[in-house]
C-alpha cells in the first residue's frame, strides 16, 4: 500500500460504519455473456473497481464497471448511476472447459457456451473504504495546478472542513506529475495510471479532488451533490499515511489516503455533503 506516492488502487475495504467487520458481505452477481459465450462484457473490471447494474438494455441484470462519464461544466458533473458495490473477483469457465478464478475480469474474454460469469461484489453500503486522493488536473511546470491533496477549507487549521463532503471517483487523467518539485525534490510522483493493472488485477480508481477542462483550467464540481459516489469521513488511520516532508501537514501532502463511504449506493440513497469543500 502506497501513501504519499501516486499509486491509486481503487476502493479497499477497511471496516464498517456500524462498528462491525466488512468481511462476509460479498454477494454473487453476473457479468454479461451471450448464449454462445463468444460475446461478453467488453470492459475489464478490476479488484477495487466500483460497479453498477449494466445500463445497456441487452445486458440488463448484469453488472458493469462504473464509468465516471465526466461532463464539463460549472460545476463539473459525473455519472449519477448508483453504485452496487466494489468488485472483488470473478470466476468463469473458459472455452476449453477449465474453471478460471481471477482477481479481475479481462474484457471480452470468450467463455464456454451456456456458462455464467460469476462476479463477487462487496455490496454492503455500510462498508468504509480506503482510497487514495488524486486529481484529473495536469501538473504544469514545477507546480501543481491544483494539488492532489485533501482540501482543508475550515478556517481552523486542526479541523478538516472537507470531511462530510461528497467527492467524485475517477480514473486516468492527471499527467506531468513527475515534473513537480516539492521541497526541492523533483520527479518523485508518478502519473495516474490510465487503467487497472492486468498483471495484479488491481484497480486504478482514485478520489478526484478537482477536475479540469483542458489547458489546466479548473471547473470544480459541487461537493454537496447527493448523487456523487463518495462521502469522505476522515484520513486513513495508518502510521504510514502521514506527511513525507518536515514542512508538510496532512492537508498539504499530495496523494494521501482518506476513508470514505459509497454515498450514492444502489441499496442506500445518497445524502448531501457538507458545504465547506
């Protein structure tokens, strides 16, 4: 697990808002395959990816990867499809009749005719997740146009005014981070991954603190909107999740992790966020 390094990993379960464990709260869903097994869901789904019920009529009743569907505007908007849960793994029978257990669904993989593609999804709306903070805004020269830090808009330095606000999920975007100098140290930040990792099966989603319209122009989104997918509740409680440099704080350190709930959940209506962020 990377803290303070640009290495998003999707949504990793930590605990439950009711004080219990998140374990044993996965359920079985299905990924689309036609009767012949030759046409299957065409987008890869990685461990830690948010999933929704497929909006395509021909594939209704199966799950699909949540796609941010970013739309520029003032404020910016994102997909308002409710999230069913977070993808954990899948199993399917390949064309030679062998059962395959996989941490991710490889897009458009052919399967045995008449067989089902089973997906295991953590779908409990009370689950608290660990997620990394980043931004889709590109870095410009030797400074972040908009720091990928969790914003503290409360006037009191030791209070984190953005907790309780709603945030977007995103993947990709955010380039030139490796040109940034922080504390006189250059090239210490990797760029956002464009997708999940097909070697490990791990997601590349992150909490997006701000969005851009191109040319490093910011159109921020309204963090009170009830249909935004995440609600931040605190920094992740891990001794490694801390400032890297002596002059940094939790609010000024890029790429730290925060704890979130899925706000716009299929099994629980979203709530508005606080107004400070």
